[in-house]
């Protein structure tokens, strides 16, 4: 079982547009695991959160090792009911090494992680991930790979040979080859030890370079004597600083040579040189000079790099062995090596030379030679809905510059007038946000260009672009091109005929912009509009479902709805007005004169002269406009031009004074034509006969004029005859009734009726209801001044007893609102009035009142017409005065039509 020790550093950063101070926190340790939680809170109006999580994990962990749980460490709460946590990896610097579970948020290793292979000797080894958590928060994860002491120091070779003259003075130094340890930091090389020096002839001195590298130097502690001991074998051991130190050893073979008294000496023991980066190859770095006081070959100096100089250093610089001039031969890059240190030795050509050494420190000056580098981490895969609110996250932008200082300070912004902006986070990260509401109908995609500029002199800038597509939302209703559409169709159209089309535009796309048409429910009169027209739901074409008749329907309106297929759908309506165009489809119809079999006979008096109106032809045409405008003409039978016809009024006039001598009977064919296209016509035959009677008064125009009511002439003549007969009958009745009233006086028939015993009671007779058919008209003698306008109603023998007379005074107007019926009916000869003996309540009457009198009472056969007034006088008359002669009274029935006589 492997004990996994994980150090987790969680940084939760809530970013806002305003600055705020940070609040930090510390941590503790439990069984080797340390949790440090620095938390920073920044207020932000739209609650857009960017959380940083830092984890530390030792190297050499196997596959499946859990590094952390970002759902718990970042403080993400529980999701809503029905929703699952969702963690989407936007960017992963080492997808082959680490990954994240999309549902649980666990960060785990995929294979063994070796820090030395991953980061070599970089002091900071980390992996980075960007995760989009629950579709609303961004989590930046950094995983630091912690070095463990899994590598031992090692030397380039297992032994080295050093020649030292026996004349080497105490304190003479000889640099030794350094060891290398793939581990870094605390696990790197911490010290060197030399052993097997039995006589303490040598010692080891450790020095530290500017980059922290420790290198050993072998120091001669006491004079050497070749003759006493010509060889010394030492063991150099390098020890690292791990909890359980590791070591590596190399054997040093020291050969004591014969003396060469003086060694070369440099002017300085160390040199510090500053050069700008990107200095051109061939540029002289330094001209070294070492002197040797010996003569000849013992004083001739040769320059070279020490044996432990790295290959990279030898690639950057070259040294002239004779002159000591060091030149640049490689590319000097500040970002790669800001400080370069190496040693140069000078050695004479004498026997057993003792080299002289100096240290060179090269400081590389930074130059603004690196352009800013922009990279994107898209959150929404390059697309965003137009309904997304402002401050919605589009992408993460990382901007880096390898330069340092002012040359590495960056400013970043979005170019152009686009609805996006950058919000700076930390560690050269920016968040690309929407700046205002989006509208796909205005622009469906944006090419966003981001520019990064450093603060160097001169400054460098770089740009990078990417495309953001705006996804459509159903935010537009279909819009008709017109508020009211006017369609025209001729009458008598064919059912199914195309009337016209509607068009509604919806700027949305896809289903949101797919428009369908339908007719809204309505009625035309009492009939559903769906029986009149239909609409094609796809293209808005309107079709007629029936044949229209202009004379019945001149126009009608209905509404059509346009609805898109979005969810939820949006709709709009437009009014369609269908106008029916009149077509000349109705023939003229001749209504005057009255025709039989399209023929009319007309009698014309003789000698009426020229211009006499024989007749007036009237025709009607149900069409309108020009199609209903009629023209009259004589088409046949007027070869002698005996008559002429007014083309507008239709009047047929005589055109020849003696037309009857030319032709006593003339047959004219009259033609009535409308002005439609094509024109329609009707014809009638007029048979004009000469009447032997001459025209009264010799008038040629007025006597033959046909009045508008001539069509009712037979009816009026009949009315007049019946009226005269009725007047004569009523006058006779009135005269006889007058004489009887003078003799009999007044009699209260209502009193008599109720004071006498019912007639026929002993005969088991039943009282019969008075019907309208039992009523007769007689002349009343009451108010003689207007007796001509009054009429009496007398009951018939259908009454139980003798006839009871009704004085029903009612002026009958000549113009009645409806038909009236008047009756005269025969009565039997045995008309008697029963009277009780010796009783009478009427003044002026004696007991000897004849028994052949009858009572006159009021009876309402039916409610009288409002203009009729009734004055009901109870009278006592003789039976003979009610009906002059029972055998000569006849029944008359006259129905008077509603006419107004002029």
C-alpha cells in the first residue's frame, strides 16, 4: 500500500468590477496532509465567479490517485432537483497525466507522474486545468508536482585524473567536476565530501554559484613530494538533501609531477559582464589575459574552458586558446538564461603545468524582443444565445509575454465596436464577457479581435481573432407586409379559384422563423368563414371555396393568423378584405307593360297627334354600374318610322300624325340592352292597335300618359263600384231607422237584456258566442250630420234570441294598414224582442211597446283599429228597421289592399 500525501491549496476568487482587499487564511496538517485555504472576495454585480484551486501532489503517484474534489473544495452547493453536477474541462495542459470526473468533480491521475521527466530542472513544476463548473462558474486548477528524493547524485564519470606538480604551494586549488541530481530543491545536491585522504594532504572547499549550484574545489593543504608519494587516490562523494539522503561518488586520481614553478595568473579572479540578449554571433564578450613569469614553453599560456563547463555554455561561447578572447557564437536569450556563469583556465606549456583559473559571470540584459502571446479557452464553443443576459461569459483569454519588467507588462482590449468586453482576472487571465444585449437579427456572428500590447520601448503588440456565432431565439413575431390586404374576385368564380397570397416575414431562423398561416374563426352573416375561403398554411395562398354572387355579397372580411413554430410560438394577424366584382350576368327584365308570352297589346286613340305617349317600357337589371345601365330601342317593326322610343326613359311615342291610316295595327319589337361587357338584352313585342275613339280634348300628350298606378286600375274600378253599392244600402237603412226612432224613443237594451229572463231557457237553448261572421252593417241615425260616414253592425240570427243590433260608429279611412272585411248577411223573418209585462226603465216608453222591437247592445267582435272611433248608443228600434227586407239582403266581402291613391 502506498501512502499518498496530498497538499491542497484552494484559492476561491469571486471577481467583481471593483477592487477589494483579500482576506487570507492559514491551515494545519493531519497525517502528513496540509490544507492551506487563502480566500479572496471581490464583489461583482452579475455574480460571475472565477475560482482558483491549487493542489500539490508528490511525484511518482500511480494511475487513479485522487488529487482533490473541486465540487467540495470550491464550495459548490447542491444542484437543483432533477439536475446533475457538470464539470467540463476547457483546457488541460497534460491530458495524458490528469483528468476530472465530469459528474463528481474528482481530479485524478491517469498514469505515473515523474517530475524530472515532466519539468526537468525547472524550479516550478505545475499542471493547469480550466474547468467550466455547472455551466455557470469557471474554475482554474493548478496542480503542483512535488519533488521526492527518488534520484541519487551522479557524476559524469566514475573517475578523473589530476596532475599536480610537486611544487604546488599550499592553498593551490583545483576545480572538480560537479555531480548532477535530477531532483530539485531540497532533494538536490547539498554537499560534497572527500575521503581516503590518509595524510590530510588535500581538503575540499565548496563554493556556490549565482544559480545556487554548489561546486567543489580540491585544495592542496601541505607540500607535495613526488619522490615520497607520486599518486594519491581520493573519493569524492556528492550528498543530496532528502529526508533520506542519497549519494553518488567519483574517484579522483592525483598524480604528482615534477615541478614547473610558476602558473599563469589572471588579472582578476572573477569577471562580471553585461550583454543584451539577442547579441549577434561573433561579438567579443571579453578579452582575457593571464601571465606566467616562467620563460619559454613554461611561460607560454593556453586558454580553455574548465572540464566541467556544460555543453550549452560551450554552444553559446567560444574561446581563442592563444589570445583568450571569448566570443558569442550562439543565441543569447534572457528568458532562457538570465545569468550565465562559467570558469576559464590558463595553463602554460611547460611540464607539469599548474593552471590558473578565473570565473566569468555573464548577466543577460532583457530586451523587448518577445511579442505578447494570446490564447483562447472557449467556454461556449464559439456560440452564444441572443437571449443571454449581459455579463455572460464567452471565453477565457490568456495573455503571456516572455519578457520581464516593463517589457512583460501587458495591456489587453477588444478591438472594434462589438458588444463584448474584457475583464481582467489574475495571472494574465482575462474573461471575455457580453457587454450589452445581443440580437441575432441585427448580426448573426461577430469576429472578435483581441489586441495585447506590452509596455516596452518600443512596445510590441499582437492580435488574435476568433468568431462567435449568435444562436437564434424565438423573440420575433411574424409580421405581415400589409395590415389590410384587399383581394378582388369577379362574381360567378369557380370554387377553388386562387384569390391572392399573404406574406408574413419572421426574421428568426429555423423553426423560429417557419411561418404557418390559418384563418381565425368568424362568420359572414350566419355562415362560417371556413365555407367561403381557405388558406394554404405554408405559402399563405387564399382560395375561394364557393362561387360568389355580387348581388348577394359585395364584400366580406376575415382575419388570417401567422404563427411561427418556435417554443413558445409567436403570432400576428392581418385583415383580408375580399371585394366581389360585379359581372354582367343578369339579363334585363321588362316589368312594364305587363307581358304575356313576352307580348303586350296596347290600344291608342286615333288622331292623338305626334308625341303621344303610347306606353312606357320599364325594365330592371340586378347588375350594378354600367352593367345595370339600360338603353331602350325599337329593334323591329318600325320600318315606316311611325313610332319613336326614348332610349333612357323607355317611352314609346307616336312619330306620325296619321299612323293609324298607315297601319291600324303595328307590331313593334322593343329591345332593352345593358352596358355590360359583353352586353345583355331582353326583347318584348308591343302590338299597338288604333282605338276608334278620338282622344278627349285633343291632347296629344297628357291624355295618353300612363300613371304609375295604372297597373291597379281594374282593382280601383271594382272598389268604386262596391263602395257606391254599400253607400246606397246604408242610406236606405238610415232613412227607415230614423222614422222608427222618432216613434219609439230611446230604449236601454242593456237594461232590457239583464232584466228579462233568458230567452230559450225553457227550450234548453245554449248561449252562443258572437262570431265576426254574424255581424252586418246598417245605417245609424245617430248624429245625422255625419251619418254618411257611420255604419251599424247588426247581429245575425245566430244569436240565441231575436237579433240584437249594435251601433258601431266607425269612420273607415281610405288607406288601411291591412285588409278589412265587411259583411252583410240575411236574417230570418221571425225577429222578436222578448219583454217582461209592465216593466220598463226607459223614459218615454209605454207598456204597449210592440213586441216586434229588438235590443241594440254593444259587442266587440275584435279590437277596433286605433284610428277608428266608436260611439255606442243603446237604441230601441223596430225589427223592420234593422233589416229592410230579409229576402233581399246579400253577403258582400271586399278585401281592400294597402294602397295610397293619388
